[in-house]
C-alpha cells in the first residue's frame, strides 16, 4: 500500500506550446489585418500606412484604396459646398434646391460611410476587397501583388 501522506510525484515539466500561426506581420509591427483595417481610415490612415508599410502588399493595397476614396470624398465635399453656396443664394427656387442638394449630399455621404465600413470589415477579416471603380486604381499600383 502507498502511504497517503507521501507527496505526489511532480507533474511533468510544462513545455511551451508552439505559438499559433498568426497573420503576416507588416513592417509596422502590427498583424496585416489590423494594419489594413487602420489603413482604411480615409485619406489620413491611408497616407500613414502607405508611407510606413514597405513590404506587405495587402496593407499597401488597402492604404492606396483609402487614399483614393478619401481624395474622392474630399473633392465631393468641396464640390458639394460650392454647389450648396450657389443654390442657397438663388432667389425664390434657392431654398428648394438647397434642401434637395442637402438630401442628395446626405445620401452620398451615407454611401461613402457604408463603403468605408465594408472595406474596414473586409480588411479586418483578411479579405482583399476591391471597392468598385476605386479598387482597380489601387491594384494598378501593385501589379506584382497576389490578389
């Protein structure tokens, strides 16, 4: 019989488990999906990650898409402000046109936000998604990158 007061044998040594395979790390030190999702912040995020990222084509692709989308969004805002200014200064029909232009502008801004959120979610889930009309422009910047 074994002595109940005797100490139990020591447990086997714990060997560190091999780390789970992670997403590719970008040259920024972040996982590719996180860096690409942050690069989706229109214009500013794209510019920052386009400058910082040197190796990961996935992150650079989303950064370029963000730069193009942000540039188009900025140009739209400038044109929107000019047209709104003109409409609001027209006599009689100006009030109607400026209200109509505001509604159109809100719908276009909503479309920009939806496209931005979809791109961010796709980048975060490691899916390369080309924004219609903008994606091909970004893809031309990286002809050797795997799609």
